[in-house]
C-alpha cells in the first residue's frame, strides 16, 4: 500500500500542527551543575508538562518500551491515558516488548495492555510492510517514538525506528521523536557497516558508535537514506528536543533515572562498554550474559589470568582489567566456569570502547590460538560480520594483525561519516 492508496482508503486526515518544541537543544544558559531542578529535560517530559495537548485531536501510535518514562517513573503511555488528551490508536512494542517481559531475541504477543487498556502490537522484527499493516489496522495518524538507545549500531531499537519511519514516509504520517540522551555521548567511533552486511543488528550505513541521539539519527535517516529506500522522506518529522543535555555528558550527569533498555543492559556502565565488547557475541566466548555484569565480564572455559595481564600491559586509556571468573546461568557455557576479565572504566572521557573491544579480541586470539573461535566457525556468514559490518575484523584478527592496524583500517570511513552527520546534530552545535 503506497501513501496515495492509504490516504484514499482511510480518508485524508487534517494536517497535524507542529508541536513547537523542536530544535535548539542543549544548555539553557543558567549553569552546568546538575540538581533535581536542573536535571536533563527529556522530550517526553516537555510534552507531558503541557498535558500532552500537542498530540490532541489525532489517532496516535506510540512506539515505546519500559524506558519511555517520566521523572516520576510513570510511563508515557499511562500518562497520556491519564491526561485524557491523547487518543492512543495503538502501542507498538520492539524487541523485549512494550512492558519488557521478554528476553533477547524475543517479544511480547499482541494483546490489550491491562494497565493502559490499549492494544499493544508485537512490532519486534517488523519491517516497512509490517508497520504499514499495523498502522493501517490501528488507524494511526501520528507516530510517536520514545525509547532509550545505548549508542551502538547493533542495538535494535534504532532499526525499529528506521522501519517505522519507512512506513510513515510511504503512508504520509507525521513522525514525532521524543529525544533522550545518548548514554555514551556524542563522539563517533568505529567501522562502517558496508552494503551486503545488512541485518537486524544493522540495516543501514552508520558506524559502530554513531554518536547521535535517536532524534539526530531520525533526521539523518530521513535525509540520507529514506528518499532512496522508501521513495520519499517523512514529510512531517519533528524531534522534541531535550533541554540541558550536552554531548559530552555521561548518563550519571543527566540526573535522570536509568531504566533497563533490555534485560542485559542493567546500568549505564554496561552501555559504556557494550559498544565495544558486544563483538564477543560473534565469538564462542561468553559476553557475560547470564551474569549480573553482562558485557563487563568477558570469558571462556579456556580463559586464564594471563589475558588480564596482557590487556593491562597494553596500557589502554581509561580502562583497567581485573582477572575474573564466572558461571553463566543462561546463554553460552551455562553452568561452566569461565575465566576472563572484568572491565573497569577509570576515565570515561579517555575510554574508547571500540578500540578496547578490538584489543581484547586480538589479545585473546594471540594468547589462546587453539581455543579461541568465532561463533559459526569463522565462516563468511558468521555473526561477527553482522556486528562489525564487514568481514574485515575477522580476516585481520585471523591473519595476526595488531589492534592498531585494525583500528587504522577504518579511519577514513569514520571521518567521512563524521562529516556527513554534522548537519543533523542538534545539541551544542556541530561536533
């Protein structure tokens, strides 16, 4: 169904007025100290403070999960319902579900939410056609996206947004992003995803640590990819910006509560290392799933104290490695003692998670050449290629390249991406 067919069948809706809370994010100019009164003001809070009246008079579809909260810990959907000012046509739950009851790679079934009394659709893995079907069934006129991202290309929520934007572009729907902080800041790092390696953990061509908020990504997607992919951009895209957020902030500086974006992302510390250590999902080693410190604990049955010694000897900036042992309760190596390391970030400003992840891979391959292996056996369709965005990382690690050589190999594409994203940044100017 294209845009013209949808409008003809559903009846052309009245134009949706601008919300008027877009642009000009960042500091309010009255000091930098974070206090309860000075905490970062999210896009959601800005609309809630006005009783959600900006969304009145239209059938609203909400894409959210447990992270879509207000400072009092209430969920935006519950707040919208309580206000009486929003007609929620449907809620669309991504991976892990709207209320967050599903594990990695799982979702919640389509059902009526018992608290809000609205229909919640299972949108995990939905592509353009799936969102178009669900939006049409629900009679959506305005799509609202509010999910806390963690700043990594392979975290799936940004691709839920991408698919929903494709559907909105085709159907002529307004798309509103309620912006939230990027917990790892505003700097881009790492390799590009290349054509031919698209997957559910990376559908379009951005670097591993994209350095943008979801609102900035939406602007980037809309201008750079949608015209070619969906045949049109979202004509009415609004980003309800934050106040008092700056790209150099860490999440602890925002004054906002942290809600697990997924079951294995328990703290902002996890997000900080995840951007780099998630590459171990592409190996046979454990990335710490099934422990209380996923992505901070990395190990394997063959691991020894030598790995931590090797990594500390490398002198990586902003991080120390502690010899660690753990027994996963699910995922890889269930019930088996794994030896490895725990990452301790000592200087967030100096820490480069992408480089750190590469150094860890190279050290593991060098220290345990006969035991180290890739998930899927290192074949051309291995999961490591989806995470990295090409075969380059596996090929170079297997060939004995140093971490410095691997990191140097993507600097040109990183610089090109960093320049390309500049027009879409919203906070504290371009960086």
